């Protein structure tokens, strides 16, 4: 996490000499400065903990979302392969064929009084 912030700082401030940063710890705070010591910033542990917790929560949410998407895809695939779906599909197609044939055949031939 410290390396990511150092890289971001170097990217924002291209004038940092040699792109080399020194990392020190003083009274629980992490101090990052360049070789000359003129450019420096302090990273407080409380803020780092909050940032780390937030990043871990984002990663957990992303992993859960991916897991949910995979589960939904597996359920959809299982439903496509399930025999009950094939039976339903076959019944629906047969019902449509029968309805189309009934429309073509005159009612009086088979004595149908409904319709």
C-alpha cells in the first residue's frame, strides 16, 4: 500500500529526483521523502487502516459479485440442460402445431362444436 502511494506521488510530481523515495517511521507515522528531503509527505496509521479496510471491502464485494454471477450462470446452464425444460418446450411446440392444424381444418369435418 505504501509502494502504491509512493508511485502515485512520483507520477504526480515528476520533478522528484531520481524517482527515489526514502521511507522512515517516526512516532508511529510513516514519512516518505525524496533524496533531497525537500519533498515529503506523512502517512498516518489511522488513515492507512481505513484505506486498507476500504480496499479489502471492495475486493470482497467484487469477489462476492463474481461468485454470484458465476452461480447465476451455472443455474441458467443447468436449467437449459434440465429435462423438464425440454419437456415444457416440446409441449409448447406440440400445442402450437395442434392450434395451427385446427385453424387449417374446417370445424364441421371432425364435429368440433367448440371454437
